C-alpha cells in the first residue's frame, strides 16, 4: 500500500532540517503521537545524518491486528539524510519496521524549499504486511495510524519553528 504524504513547514530548508535532526524535537513529536516510550539516536557523518527511532505505541488497532502485534506496537524507524544541495534541499530514505510482526515500509524523502520561508517534506513509501489473507486489512489499519502521526508531526513541527516548544 502506498504511504505518501507532504508535510509543510513555515521555515527555510536549513531550519527545518535542523529541527528534524534535533533529539528534543523528535521526542516532542513522538510523545505528541501518543508513544508510551521512545529511544532516539542521531548520528552525523559530515553532512549526512542517520536517525534511529524506536517508538513503543499503544495497540490502537482493530482486534485482528492486535493478534499480530501484542500489547504494544514497537516501530523502528531509520531515516538517512544525504548532504544539502546548494539551495538547501536534501534527499533521504526512510524505513519502518514493526518488531514481532511482518510489517515494513520503505521509501524516499525529499526536503525542498517552497518559496522564501516555506519547506515541504515529501515522503513516498510502500507499506507491506506479509500476512496471508489479512495483510491488506493490516496495511489499511496501520496506514491510518501512520497518516495520523504525519499530521501530528507537521503540527508539532510548525509549533516548534514558531518557538512554541
């Protein structure tokens, strides 16, 4: 199932990238999305950045999905960002994996300016649940949760950029 979204932020790409790679921001967006707990690692290698995030989420999914995930949903996310172009834009990759369940999402990310003081983060990924017969239903349920998390991230990000932390 396609997992595509655009997040719009009220700042230039450099400011948005600084926010996206800030551990305090990552913690704020994760907490706002109702994570029970989380672990964050941000590693820099020159102008490349790798972010590893473990989110332990409540199982706010239908009962048939809960059989596969248990009492919590542990989502491991790895974002890898390449160096900035001259205009501040960046490209990266995203990978999500649910611990203990055959569910994975992989794709690409683009961070690009949209006018003088606006930036768009575009995510294009594919969500796949490798479960016979109910895989599509699991994908649909998880898709809804991930799209909610994207909206939360956009709201928290714009608040962060406006100084409301």
